[in-house]
């Protein structure tokens, strides 16, 4: 097996069990989700949960997508980065903000104070697991406890997704799928 060969099969929705087939209809049919469907027991409830991350939350959708992009960058996960550039743009994240995130300039002027706090929080969470008190406190000045909890769900979920994409060596789609926000 070469270093780039996919490790997990890409499940064909047409031949999947009914509950998995139903789950495929809820999110874009990208390779990542086809690989994740290998866990037929976990995939349907995971999709239901993941779909909730694209519903209205107290955490602003643009800010959440910036956090997702940063998780992808810090995890060196091109799959998550590439797909979520599309999703980020669909909710109004600017090219300037995407470029600043790509180069690791998390304090760039294009970010609001809330976004800067979220990006620092996300970076510390990914790198150190437990966010340091000063970084947490800065985020708490910008976000409610509910929004911080939502952010932790988003960051943790995308850390899982990055590890799934990388360890499963999920191949890139020919082009990124549509944004789940557009559905």
C-alpha cells in the first residue's frame, strides 16, 4: 500500500443499508462522508449531529467556519481546508480572512475582536487540548458560556473529522462539495 492510498472504502449510497442511505441525503455527498459511512452503526447519528452544526447557533456561522478552517490548517488536513473554504465563503467569510488564516496571521485587522479571540482559543485548544486561562478569559469577554460550549463542539468535531480524513487517507473529491448552509 502506498503512502497515499486510501485506507477506508468509499461507501456507495445506492448499496448502503437504508439508515445509511437516508443519512447520505442530509449532507453533501463528498468522499469524506462516504468513507465515514464505513461505520454503519455510527454514521447515521453522527450525520444528524453534524447537521446541527450547520443550523443557527449562538456562535456566529462566520466565526465558526474560521475556527473550522484553523482546525484544518493546524491539523495539516488539506481535505478539511479545501472543503471548508467553500463553506466559509457561503456564510460571508472573506478572501482576506481566509488568506490570513492560511498564513497563521490570527490577529490580522480583517478579523473582529470576537474572531481574534475565537481563533486564539481554537489554536490553543488544538495544540494544547486545555485552553490556557488568559486565552479562555479573552474568549469569555467576547462570547457567552453557550457560545464557548458551541465552539468546543465545533473544534472537537472538526479535530475528529481531520483525523478521520488523514488517517483514513480519504481522497480529495474532484471538486469541493456544496456548502451544507446552501441546502
